């Protein structure tokens, strides 16, 4: 049976979900609210099921709506991928790239890499977004970000993950802490110490990850006096400085505090652990783009990534810890910069921007 679903209808559906209602979706799409409603009605008629339930405070997804949402987001992302691939044939080394990353990774090293990228490809517009690791994966899967830089692997089958490096995690304390000046601290000396840590929803730093505070404490046989949940890295550092407890933090995130002397590293052999920093992108996005004939750097990166993909299995796309670092970094070099969809599918409609410009 042929179903006449139009891309504009799908874009309206996704815009309502992301905007939280029909009015906000109209603003996103630059349409009137009745026009948005009409598109959704036509979509529901074709699918044979209601996608939204109207309630007093707005709208909520029905079960068919929740089922259809990931497919709708994938459809819009694939549409952009196809447009990007065609445009890249004639417009190599130009366009826009959105990089979503964990805020703590915006270090001097990363900014230096971005500077060199901009110097090499001045016609590429580079956009940055910061989010938690789990949110970054969602942005990449929906096509709202071209690349993601996050903590920990993403096992999702639609995501291609490449380990970049391992970030050391360090136990931080206030300079006046009773153990601050010891060269080495046994784990048992931390019994009944208070800690500050990310709450459960922050994912990458929580159970069951081996680099989470809870996992390290359990492995060392320690029972903390308390764990104060704080979802801000900056707030955690300020709490440690004030003497409220210890914290297990990425080493690169405390450079300024160590230079200023407001925090100290507590050397605890039993608590040594690293957290993987991983570059992610959607599998279909990079593979769909044509070779960049004009750029030897991009050609080398594409070849290295094909070799990396050949060694991977579909179920565990990021099981590459033992691979050469050169191959692991190649997707940063090889991705032809994407172009955003800015034209309406029909001349009579204004531009469809449902989540396509998410900055």
C-alpha cells in the first residue's frame, strides 16, 4: 500500500515534539499554527493513528507517536545527508559542521585543534554545542550535530564511535585537607570521607561505568560518609575548595585550579582510573559523503577510516581500544562538511527548519 507522507508533514511532527506544542512549532517552521495543525492531521490520516493527545497544558505523544518519533527524526536526518552528499560533489571543503561536546573537553588542546582546522578550511562554518554525554549522542543520532565528542562509548547501532584518548581521573581535595601533602595515600585512609559527584542522570560518570566514583569506591572497599550530588563540574570544584569533600574529576578540568593552588591532587594508587574520550558520528552520514578529490588530507582520513570500519563488528562499533591512534583520529579529518537544509520542499511554503538549525 502506497502511503503519501510528505517531508513537510514529518518536519511539522518533529517540530511539535521539540518545541513542546503547535504554536512553538509554527515559530520554528515559520508557519501559522493552523498550517502546522493541517500538516499533522494529514500525517495522522496517512498513518491511520493519532500522534498527539491534547491535554490542558499542551500536547503529549501517544503510543503511535512515540513509536514514530525516532523514525521521523532519522528520515529528516537522512534527507539532509542526501542533500549534503550531492552538494559536496561540487562544493568540497565548504559548508557547516556542528560539533557537540562535553563542556569539560573544551580545553586548550581542543581549541588549538579547532584553530588549525579553521586555518586549513576557512570556508567551513564550525558550530559548537555543549551538553552531557548522553545528550550528545541524541543530538548526533537526530542529525542536530555532525560530530560528537563525549565521555564513554556509545553502543547504539546507528552510531560509529572512535576512541580518541583516555582521560585520567584524579581525586581532588582542598589544600588544607589533612591528607593533601602526602605523597601517596592508601585507600583505607579515605574511609568515611564525604564526596561530591555527578547525580545518576549524568550517565558517563555514574554506575555501572568503571570510572564512576561509586564503582571506584566499591572496588576499594570504601563506604563514604556521604555523596553530595552536584550536576555542575564548576560547582563540584568550588565545593571541594571549600572543604565539603573530595571529588573524582577529569584531570584536564582542573588545570586552572592546580596552577592557582586552590585544589590539590590526592595520589591514591587504588583510585587510579581513566575515562575514554570518544568521537561519534552517525554511520550513514560519513559513509554517504563522496571522496574529497581536492584534499589529500581528507583522502588520507577517509582511507584510514575505511580500514578502521573493516575491523569493527556491527554490534560493538567502538571496540577499538587496541587500534593505532592515527586511525582513531581519522574521522575528525575526513568528514566532508555538511550543508543544512534551508529550502522548502514546495515553493508555496516557507523554509522548513524543524530542528535543522538547532544552535
